[in-house]
C-alpha cells in the first residue's frame, strides 16, 4: 500500500495512480473521498474547485490532518503563504510533532519571508522527526545554497545519490553546484553521464552550454545552443554569451528582445538587472530589482540589501500573480477564449474568494459561455437559431459595459 514516509499530498497522488483514477484533464472520475478529489483538482490546476471542496470538508471535519495539509499544498501552489501559515498552526495544535507541518513552515519562511536561515532550522527539525526523506534533503540543499554553504549542499546531494545513484535531478543539481564551485570539468562530466542515459534530452544541452559559457569555451557553447529546441532559451544563452564576452550593450538588447513585458516571474529579468548594474544603469536596475523583490525573488532582495534600498510597494507575490491572471483572463475574453478566461478568473478566486471585480468578469464569461453552448453547434454553426439571443437580451444589456473590457 501507500508508503507512510511520503508527504500527504504525494501519498494521495500515489493512491490516484494505484486506483487508475487519474484520468484526463476535463473529466473528474468518481472519487471516493474529499482528499482524492482535492488532489485531483490541484494536479489539474483547478485551484478554485480545490479550495471550495477543501473549505467545505474542513468545516465539516476541522481535525482532519490530511485535509489541512492538502490545503497547505494548495496555498503553496497559489502563493498564499499567509493562509498556509494559518493551516500550519492548526496542524501543530493537533499534532505538535508533525514533520510535514515543519516542512510547510520552512517553506513559509523561505518563500514568504525570504528567511533561508529559519527555513533551514525547520526543515532540519522535519528531518530529525521523519529521517532522510528525499523531499526534505532537496529542500535542505536549496536552503544551504541560499546561505552560501555550498560544501554542505554537496553533502546533501551525495546522501541522495547513495540511495539513488541514478537520480536525474540530484545529479543535475550536483553538476550545477560544481559549476558554482569553479570545477567545470566535473560539472561537464556529470552532465555527459546524464546525456548517455537520456540522449534525446535537449535540456541537458542547455545546462552544458551554461557551463561552457562560464568556462569561456564559446565554440562548444554555440554548438549546444543550436541543439536547443526553445527559441527563448537559445536567446537567453546568447545573451549570457555576449555578456561573458564583455559586449553588455548587445547583451541587454538581446535579452530585452526575448522577455515578455510585465511577466516578472521570467528568470531572465534578474539577469537583465545584473547587466544594468554592470553597465552603470543604476536607476533601471533599482526599479527592476525592487519589482522583483515585491514578487518574492530572493536574489533581488539580496541585491537591494547590498544597495541599501528597501522595497516600497510591499506587494505580496500572490497579488502580483492575481493581477497577471486578471490581464490574461480579460485578454482571453476579448479573443472569445471563454474556457481560458474562466480558468484565469477561477485561479484568482482561489486566492481571493470575494474579489468583486473578478466575480463580475467571471459572470460575463459564464453568460457568454451559456449563450455559445445553447445556440451554437459545432456541426451546424451557420444554421443555428440566432433569434434565441433574445432570451438573454436583458442580461446582456445590463452587462453591456462589462463586455467593453479595457
């Protein structure tokens, strides 16, 4: 049966697979428990449905640890670290030695407060309670890396590879760590070993190209860049190549050309800020790092501390993501992508259930969807009864302003 050493969320994921209940994205199978239904919703990115189901189930059974821990996973997915902390405290009240609660507590410190030191303390407490579980050691390694304790991080990966000598992620992380330590030969050797096992994995070409760039082997890097199947990643590596060669102006132009305006979660923005600093464009760098710090980029927070600057807006990461989903939802609604719009608005309502602006937009999308489903048939699109629109005419007149989305 299910191994008890796994995290609650993963345990229910395993149960879904054991029962062959993990079906397609659109159709939820007949699941026997609220826990399984919620895990299915989270795995399929239906966060609003997951939250409604969890809130209802926890209200009926507030002492169910599994439900509380699955809701912690949901709040982690949607970046509501404040609500995750409330559930973690409830778990501690019911079970003070629950190691999974210590793991989520460490994630609250790390992602919510950018405090890697307290995050490390809590994950070490979880390890003392549960033993050397894979997930816990990975998080311990991440926190050690943020604190600059690279040799201790290397010990974590060695501990994982003792039990899992062919673990892909641990080997790749170890290769990147050797690159950070300046041992480029060992880094390349580890990536080459992975390439022998996974010859069609072009992402390994991406990681190897990064090592070649850092070791100034530009010709080898260019060969790997051409094998990468994503234009964005090719452009990103070309920027790093230009930066390493000292051509900062062209590197900045290249990177700005591939970044999407406004989507600050894209990791290329941090490198752009570094290039601005190196090129003496302090004002642009300060604005960019301040915005990145507001959405939870820990490296940007460190840079701002060095510059002696504090973040001004204090916007939480979930608030930034909420704005991003709202813009995407409005854009999808304009393009008549009703399902895309509903998905975006549902994700916002999972973060903030009473957001009036989103509820209004969702009502418009649902009304449009209802009209399309009832009066438009894919097999006979042009012979449908257009006069049926009169049935909803009054409702559409009320929402006329809402249709004109700015």
